[in-house]
């Protein structure tokens, strides 16, 4: 819809800052170690076959080792299931949890694929809020208010897309305690665990698996900037065996047997990708993202109608609040974004797509010069649509007659 409103007669290139795929920009090219790992497997000719539904053993073992670095309750390869990206992991898990009258707790704002998949799987969606005035922490009182005996799980996205925050150890501990009190499992999406450029360290939710069963979704698409490689995982950290006794494990295995597998070539390369990556690659990528965040936040100081309440410290987005009371003729976030696309060939994502009205998401995983151009266009758009004061609307003749 937004791209349809861009116009050739505007005579400006289209700036697509509504979705996130940094891989298309040279500055975010993945590391040479990851590319070499895939090339070596491809040239070996040893990974051209079908693979088991759960994934090949060396890859599952490598994922377990990668996650175990920070976990007290260690995972084994049997706790790992490889998926065609993190999105397929969401689909498999939701299908496994679906049953009559079941509901699932999703964050607002959130990642739209969770909502779409819950509806498709027949899970009732119940929303809890993330609180902008508390650095986007989860409203745990709100969680307890919307949960009931039919609630099967709560979804926690950390580092958070779209808010860009990283939850503290104490807050995640409270989330685990709340989930245990409610008798539900925690599904944690940690695909951005290697995309952090703030001061808060990443804490995996599975550290609290002794309190509550934790199902972790992850992958290399964001950290290594290779979404097209389509490799992710489901990890079950559950010392008490709840996933087994409730047949979640059985359901995931059955679903994997009838769904497409991730490429055997990428699976075979995964151990080398996870083990041999140069940490300087992550540091360089995250330094670029931090620079982009600082650039956008600095430029927004001159645009009063677009406010960022919390500077992101992770992920590739910046969530802003629209102060529509300062604007003339703009009804809501969708109207704002449609008119912005029409007048400036600039595409941002309306907050309504994320579950929050009159907010807007800006992608920062692009070249810096694109952001500079985008902020100039945004400033011009907002200036044109800013409400005029009484002094500004006075006619020259009325001023002369005074």
C-alpha cells in the first residue's frame, strides 16, 4: 500500500525504510568465515542429500554448544531442532501448542508474524503491553490480568524487535516467576542476540529454565546478516521434562517430518559458522548500527512531531511516537505514512502494523547517507504539515493596520 503511493513526479528516489534487510547493503556484508564455510561444504560434494527432519547431528550439536556458553542447564543435540529460519520455528511451535480454546500472550508492540501465525493456527491472541516509560519492560501486572486457565505460553522477544531494548537479568527473572505462577511456558525469540550496541548485556531466557520451561527461537539471519540462508533453530531448555510430558516435543517432531527442511549445505556449514566467526565482525556491524541510531536521534531533535522515547540499543529499528496534535490534516499513523510516501517517496512502517496506533518504525539497518536523506525529507514533510500559530496565520494587511 505504501509503495503504491510513491510517485515518479516527485523526482526523488524511493527510500524503503519500512522493513529491515541490511544484507542488501555492502557495509553489512556477512563475514568471510561464514561465506568460506558454505563454499567449503558446497565444493566438498558431501551435503547434496536429504537430511533428517530435526536436522543433521553436527549442526544440532554446534547449536547446543553455542547456546550452552551462557546456560547453567546444558542442552544436548536432542534438545535442538533446526528450522528454515526463525519464522518457521514460530510456525512449528504455534502449531504444536494449538488446541481448542487455547490462547497465547503476545507483546504490544510486537513482530507481526506472531499475530498472523497465531490466527492461522487457531490460537486466541491476548496482548500485554511493553511500557515505553520503563524502557519497554513487560507489563507483568497486565500479563497476569489477561492470562487464564487456557493460556499456553507467553512470547518474549529479547533483544526486542521493534523497540530495540535489551531486558535485564532481574526483569527476565520476574518474567519467569510470573510464568511459573500462571502455569505457562515461555517462548523467547532471541534471533537478535548478536545485534547489540548498547550498555545492557544480553541475558538468555533459558538461564531461568529451572523456574519455568523455556523454548528458545534463534538463528543466524540477524547476527550474521544472512536472512536468505534460511537457517534457524528451536531449543528446548526444560530440566523438569514438561515439554516431553505435554507432548510438545512429539508434536514438533511430527511437524518437522512434513515441512521443508533448511538446506543441507547450510546445515553442514553451521558448525564452522558458529565456531569460527571473528568477533570483530559483530563489533563492526554493531558500530555501524549505533552510529545510525545516534544520527537519527540527533536529527529528530529538530522534528518535534516525531519523538523517540528510548534510544535503541539493539536490533535494526527505531520506534518513534507521532505527536499528531502538532500537525494539520494528519489523522493517524497510517495517514502520516501514506502522505509521506506520496509527497517524499519515503516509506516508514506505521505503528498500527505492530499493534500500536500513532507510532512509526524507522529502519536503521541501511547506509548512513540514506538516513541523512530520509531525515531531511521527513523534516520537510513535517514542516509543511505543522499547524500554524495565530501569528503565522495573520495576513500582511492585518499586521499593517495595527
